[in-house]
C-alpha cells in the first residue's frame, strides 16, 4: 500500500452530507434511516446499493486516492478521472469534480468526488476526499444532465459552508 510521505499531510475520506442534521456516526445513520428518511449521505447510499464486488472496488479506489492524493495519483485513469468543462453551453460545468470509476460487465459505476485541501480550515481534521453521490450507466450511454446538475449543486453547497457538511466514516 502506498501512503503519504511524512512531508505530505495525511488525507481523510468523508461523505458529503446533504442535510442540516448533524450526523457523525453509523448509529446516528441508523436512527435517521430507521425513521424512514433517506440516507443524508448520497454517495454512501449509492455505494451501499451497489453489488458487493463493485462496493469493494470503489472503496479500494477511494482508499488509494485518499492515501496518495493528486497530483501524485494520476487523474486520467480508468479508476479516477477529473471531469471537464462542458462542450456546449447547455451542458453542466463539471470542472473540479472527479469520478471514481468501476466497470462490471456492461455497467459503468461512478462516484462523484471533490478534493478539499482546505478541510482543516473548515472544521475537518485533515484535507479530504469528499464523496458527493453516484450513478450507474450502461456502456455507451451518456449520464443525464439532471444528474450532473445535482452533483454540481452538491459541490457548490459543500464548498459554500463552514464547517463542511460531512459524515465521517471509515473507508
């Protein structure tokens, strides 16, 4: 396993929290979901809904990026990719958002993330890889712009708040 060098700060992986409820632990997650409400962490809900091999691959990739964050981890691989500005004005600007990628059969799984090097200045214990939400699509299909709009909204909300809206849970 590759780890951060002593001169580089250790990063953490956290889930973006899309609610104002302050949930910091699995037990509070269970109480929240036990009330019939959706998981306040869209990425966690997505990852948990994936087949077991996909969950394992996504978690391993998140841990690898967390332990060896960009620019040291390449950002244009089949596992981790930096998204780009739109090709047309009608498309959502996804610049600054990353995808953790996994492919099983003809399905492509994506977890959208941002990197927050300023996490310690905004209530986090360390710089953070923040998992926003996810989607699955068939090979050759486009992700709908509505999903990209939601991911952009999540990223904008995340960076606009201090302390950062997160759920800290080990990966």
